[in-house]
C-alpha cells in the first residue's frame, strides 16, 4: 500500500494535482480504484495492475483522466496480433524508451532538500542502490532503512513517522531472514 501511495503521489506531482501541502485531494477513491484493479488483476492471473511511476511519462505528455491508459491498453491488444513482428525487434532497441522513462522519473530529484543531509543522503542511497541492486524495491528498502538510521543518529527522530519505523524494521528482518 505504501508503494502504491508513493507512486500515486509521484504521478500526481508530475501532473500538478497536489495541493499546497503536497497532498493529493480525494486520495481514498484513487487508492480504492488501485486496490480493486490489483485484486482483479490477481484474480485474472495477470501481472500487477496498479499505479506505476512510469505512468508519469503519459502524464508528462498531457494525460490526466485515464484516457492515456485506455489507449495504451488498446494498443497492447493490437500488439497481440502484431507480436510476431515485434519479436523480430531486438531487445536492445527498446533501451532508448527506457532511458526516456528514467529521465521523466528522475525529474523528482529536484524536490530533494540537498541542504539537509538527513534528507539528501537517504535519497542518494536509494537512487544509487536501484541500478546497483537491479531492483527498485531493494533501492526503496535501502532508502527507508538509511532514512530511519540517519535521522535517529542525528537526533531528528521526531520527524520519523511510526510507519517509517515499521517499514525499516520489516526491511531489516527481510535482509536477516531471507
């Protein structure tokens, strides 16, 4: 749920849909729709149907209402019939599209407060861990753990939410037992 909320906030931020406090108005219906989509996707045996930060590429091109996602879905249906042609395209040819999506995702870095080391260092560790560990979720785990540890060590424990403590402990237990 936390990752879904973060992705939803990230996409809404790219669409300039956040209020003055950086919060998404009417987030509950959006999270409910996301949860229903995820459940329906799991029942149908598909990959996760949820909000992805990659959706910011559609938002940056003007998509705001979901029509972008619907058109993308229709194009994927068309791709089923054209898949023999697409299979002939080598996988390295898609690299430029992935670089562009990464570029759109990295624009959120400008919102990091680099003057505050307790904010900047965990963000940096998170960013550097993702490509080195070949996993976005591992990078997020490193970011959460380092955020809690750095803020505890710098006596800024007041700004750590209870959820961050819980997530840090769960990620640490994951690394210990898995």
